[in-house]
């Protein structure tokens, strides 16, 4: 049976199956979405600042990592099932900005969007770098690139793996992309599932002594080829699941904003002819 629940799977693992068949409607439950039932991977976040007493009491620490509402930790060992480089356009004031367009692959908008900004991402006006005429500094496009990881936390624990999304945009984009580039150049790694990744953070400060923030640091902690087969079922269930940046009702919540600290690549447009620094 195609939609049979994996025997012995944890509730978190069953989230994948729910998302993989999210278009399936059960009679009598037509108005209930998977997200309404809490059946979705949680978010992995970097805590950039803690200024509320209740957050201090919860044990939150700047520079720490937090999965969902779990206690924050200085480091996390995870396995990534897959990674995509997409885009998201936020419009509105900073406090009320909402996603209005986006893409899973950075090339074409999500097909479910009724009114995408453009038929193709590279030629879209919202995806172009600009130059400040006064300072000469490059201005990143309003449609931001993001590396989106679908990962597993607790693979080696007795409780079983817990799925999560990790969205790396703005200052987190370059470290995430470099990590993927390093893996791509490895001659011994054939699947993301084979790699145990240790995630920590590094503190950065905006030029001129401004706001401090944190960027992710990725390091390969272990290489286990057996994970390719051992985690194959979860990968298959989640293969077609996409993070939609809050653009769909069935999507997970949008991750919190972080300080913008984007340095355009050398050459002004990153060596491309369309102004997109891919």
C-alpha cells in the first residue's frame, strides 16, 4: 500500500509521509490541513539576540542553535537529506514583511503561485543587483537567495531522528553554499545522507561596530556510507517536499529575519551576464 505508515516510525518520521501525500484528502477532514495537526518538520534557527526576560528563563543564548522550541544548544550534529538553492521575495515594512513570490530552484517561480513576479527568476527585475549612485556600493536584490536544508537531528539517538528545515539566507547564505561546494568536490561522498554535519556559529559584527549577529559554521563530523541505505526510506518520503517560505497554506512558518550582511562577489555581478551572482 503506497501510503502505508512505515512500521515502527516515530511521529516525527511520519511527518514526512504526511507531507509527501499532502494533497490526499480524507473524507470528513476536508478542511483540516497537515499544518493544523502539527504534522510538519520544525525549524532550526540561530538565536541572534536575547533581550526578553522570558527568553532568558527559557535558556536561550545568543549564538546558540534551537530546533523548534527545544532548549538552545551551542552545537548540533545533524544529517541532511537534501538541499536546494531557491529564492524568496519579501515585501512590506520590516516588521510586517510577507513573502509574495519565490522559487524552489532559483530559476522558475513556484508553480502554485497565481501571480508570480516573472515567468523566470534570472531575468526578473526583483532578482537584479543594483549600485548605490552615492556610495558606489552594490545593493543586493530584494528577492533573496536561500539554501534550504531538510535535515534530521538525533540520528544516533535512541529516540530516532527528528526532521527539521534550516533556511540559510542573507548572511547565512555564503557559508551554506560554500559547505555544499566543498562536499561537491569530495571524491568519497556520494550522498548528503552519508555525512554527519556538526553545526556551530561564528559571531560577526557589521562594519563600523554595528549590530552583532551569527553565521552558521558547517563541519563534517563523520562519514557513514551506511546512512545512504539506512535513511533511504525517509529520503523517499520527503523527496518531493518543498519549503515554500510561507507562500502556501501547507507550508511551515517563515523563519525569523536576521541582519543583512551581504557582500557581492568580485566582478560586480559574480561573473554572470544577468546580474545574478550564482
